[in-house]
C-alpha cells in the first residue's frame, strides 16, 4: 500500500511554528479548558473501548441510530480512516445487517465487497488519498464559482464495484453547503449502486440551520464528525462514526489496531460539551463565524477578489494580481508578513488560496491587515513596472 504525502499538513509543518498568525486553520478558535470539569477520575482506558454505551446511545439518537451504530474515535480523521478500512481495506464481505430500521432502503449486500470510491473534490486530502491507497478513486469535481454538487455526475462516476461515495458537507475548502435535495439525490445513487454514502460533517453545526445528517437518511448513510471544528475543542481529539452496525463493528475491529479506545479525558469533556453546555457553545461559535465572515467579505471586496460566501469558517479565495499562483502568493505572505495561508494547489486549484477565519477576532484583523500590505506592495511594484515600460516605450 502506498499513500501520498499529506500536502496541507506538510505545508503547515513547514510554516506554522515560526509564523505569528495562522490564517489557514479551518476550525473555530479553541475554547478555554476552564469552562469544563477536567477531572475524569482514574486515567485508564475507556471501557468498553468503542465508548461509553449510554453516551453512544445519546449520540446515536442524533442520527436515529442505536448505540451499537456509533463508534467513538480520535477525531474525524480517525473516523474517516477506520470507515475506509472497513469498506475498502478488507476483501472479505460481511453481511450488511438491518440498518437503522427506517425502511428507506435495503442495506448494501456486504461490507468490504468493493474496491472503488467516488469522491467529490476539491476536499480535504485524506478523503481521497486514503481510499486511493486501497483501491480506485474517481473524482467528481465541483466547479467554480458556485461549486455546486451534481448528482448526475456522481451517478456517471459510480460503478458496479463502487463501495462508497464520499462528500464533505459543508465543503472544505470552498465553504459550499450542498443542499439537502442534492445530498439525498447522491444518497439515492449510493442505494442504486449497492454502496454507502459517507459524509464528513465536521462543519455541519456551524450552519445557522443545519441539515439532517446523512446517517439519518437510511441504511446506506454514514456520518463522521468530531468536536474539533464547530465546537472549538480540537485538543480533545474526540469524534465518531454513525452508521450501519456492520460498518461500525468492522471499524471497531480496525480500531483495535490503531488507537484501541477513545481518549478518556476527551470522552469526559465531550459529555459536557454535548450536554447542557452545547447550545451556548454553538451559539457563541456561530455568532463568531457570522461576524468574521462579514469582516472577510469586506476584505475580499476591498482587494477585488472572488469567493463563494461560505458556511463555516473557511473559504476559497482567488489569488490577487501580481503573483504567479497561490503558492507564490502564500510563500510571500508567510515570509514577509509571518501569516500562514493555504495554497489552493494543495486542493487542485493553483489560482486560489484557502483562508480560515475562525481564529480570535484580534488575530484575524491583524492577519488581514498584514496580508493587505503584501497585496498593496505587489500592486505598487506592478504599477512601477508599468510606468517603466511605458517610459521605455516612449523613449524608443
């Protein structure tokens, strides 16, 4: 098995430790730990290792799923990785089981019975690189400027050996929130192909009016998420898979070889974050996201750039004039302004960059001011070059 280097993480590793401001992170600013009870008791393993049964049942209720249809993981990254291992990493099929019993559709005939994935891109690299390491991947590209999901294109890309269709909604890096009708149409494609629809929903609860999660659609739906992006609790490394029991059971088997159990500390704080504190946390974070989106929208307009007004706290912005591409722009910004942005080439679009605006307000404003100075300096250089060219032509 071979997997490509994770371009975004390598970029961050190269720059974020030395830079003053991280303007590329796609999550909300981190909450202070003192908002929570931080004493979980003895620091042993979580027992059982798939997570506290009552807590899994509580999380499962959000998806119309039972406790055994939820597996707690170390963040969404592990949730996605274990799901891909379950669906693509073992050629021995397992009976699809009974699903969530809502009668929407019969479950897929087997887990691990296909080697092909359809992935809607651009997206977080792990969502196409991991399945590509196990089998074949067909990409369905979203097209600017609207980045609209096309269920017919997904259907055209799906094959008889397609095991999973993968969508990130809201989308990273564009901030596009695909509407429920389009998502349900893609779910129907999965049903027709006897496959699963896996949706990474880590930004879903930053929307003012969140759509139903894909795991609630029926037997072919799988949702992954965590407390990282919408809740501002990245350090907990606490996430989960919600979906059909055979997939979750297979994922648990694989988890025995990765992290064994979720973090006890993470589960302890997660119970609080998903309890009586949840409404206040999400309200604060949505308000911050809205305010910061307006700030960045004004900044984008001031520099005559283009974006799709995003849901969440990251967006995909066109590169300013005066730079060869996004990497040249982002390298100039980090070297001259000590601000990290993410080059769009890491997502397959070298003429755009990803900006994250979930950080604290003062850091956002300072970061935007610094990037503005880099853009304005480049404009000044271009203007001087134009004058020199004109003068040279006149002399001739």
